[in-house]
């Protein structure tokens, strides 16, 4: 079921999740409108992705009061992906039906300082208590405070603790303010925290993860860093922002999120390159990153491929029987959105998202199977359950 408030988009709606959207600018009005599109009695839980223009505290209270006790999880965002594609001011609710989903939530707090041993033990206990159902598939979702600077250690810890259960997720945002972000659990907002959801479903699913960058020949070495703050002071023995600006051919005073989005740093892990995005250059020429950084780290300057073609190819997935996904839960980096807007491709990208039934939010970082990445689209494609013959 798909509900778009006053302007319904008549596309083929997903069958195994209900989508409801409100563009009201007051929290309670937005929640009331969005909840009218959902049968809460039929729902196992809701995901709420909240735009920066709405008070998350007010949204959380309104959902708790109006949701008839249904569990609600989610986070603040840097934009949502609705049935219309990219939006900046829309409240998005996704209702997962009881018939096809089970869920168990766990709040992880504090993130900073992060105790890997305690978190691993708590997660293993949480997974043990969430008893398996024969014939069902299991996955995990993680929503983390995007300003905690702990997602790298967190997701590695979760992967070790959960073993074969794949983990997908995104870091909460606040548009591009980079001040304070929150996760939401049952009427309460939390900073310096992460929310882990274990899901069990009879739907088939497939994880997605792709970016649109290729490595260049230009390599750099981090020669002075503050790893705990994700700050780089020097690259190649030169003040970091000055060296980066020289390499990308931009005056240092003109460095901006748009420049960073189009000229990312890549880190090689085995045969793969992952983006280590820059989000700010300080007056002292320090660069602030959205992913783990350390002294001696070798970085490679990235070069963009055609973003439309990589997006279309990445979302064109099928299950073993050749069927398209019923829907895709998507976590898309806000720096990708910035680049897309800069290139005036928003309408084309939104059409692709809408056609592939992608719903989710713009993030400050993405988590994909044990790795925290940037400037990447991460998602979970859900497919209709395989029909089993009854003997």
C-alpha cells in the first residue's frame, strides 16, 4: 500500500510494506496525516525517517500517542526518499506487516566512548533471545548517530557479534548542519547512540552497495591525523586542505561540500575501494572526514563515473527466479545527493528511485556488511516470498 497524503502517485505500489508520507510543516499535523495511511493493527513495526525541518522529539511523542502501541524506530535525516524520489521536507513512514516480519530492537549507548567487548556481548545476547523461526530469513538494520564518529568500530563489532547475519544501515543526519543527530526508539530520541534492529522475514532479500567512483593515479599519504576526531592535519607533509585543493585544482578558499562530493578520497581494502568522504575544511587547513582516518593511511583521489548509469545498473537486481524486488529500503549518502543536485540530475534520479520503488533516507554515512562507507548507496531489496508447495 502507498499513501502520499494529499497527492497520491499512481505507480505500482509495493505489496509487502506500506508507505505513507506527509509534507506538513508542524510535527503533530505531519504525524497525524502520515498515520492515516497506515493500518497499525496489521503492522509489526514502523520506520520513521524525519526531515530536519520537523522536531524529532515532537514527532516521536506524536507517533507514540497516535500509534496505538506499535513499535516505532527511525532517525533524523539529511532528506528522505519517498515515492517521488528525493525530498527534503517530507516525513516518511514505512509500516512492515506482521504477516511477513518479526523485529527485535536494541539501543546501543553510549557510542563514544565505545566499548567493543560490552557491545559484542550485549548483541550476542540480544540475538540469542530473538528466537529463530524455521524457514525465515534474518538480517540486521543499524541506525547510528551520524555525529558520533564511531560507526567504523561499531559496524565491525556488530559483524563479529552477529556472524552470518548481514547488516545494513545509515548514519542519522541533520541536513548539512553537522551539529546534532538522533535515533528514535519507541517515543524516545537518543544522541550518542545507535539502534540495532534484528529482522526476520519470509521475504527473500538481497543487499545492495555501490558508488560511482574509480581510483585515479593520484595517491596521497596522511602524515598527521587525529583519528578519534576523524581530522587530517597534513597530507604529503603539507597542510591537508592546501594539498587537497592543489590536487583537485581548486583555490583552497573555494573548497565546499560540492567540491568534496565530486572529488572524494578512496581507501583500498583488499581488491575494493571505499570512499572516505570529506565534509569540511577548517580555517587552519584541517580536513574533517566522515569515516575512519589514521596516520600513514594511503588515500587515492577518486574520479567519478556516470552517476545515472551506475544508479540504474545498481538497482536493476533480480532474485533467482528473475523477479524484480517488491521494494528497496535505501540509505543514500547526502553527498551523492549534493553532487546530483549540482549536476541538475535530481529529477532523473528521483524518477529512477520511484520506478524501482526505493524508500529510505539521505545519510551521513552508510553501513554495508561490516564496513562503514561514504558517498555510497546501500540498500536491501526485498522480494516476494517463494511459494512453497504444501504436501
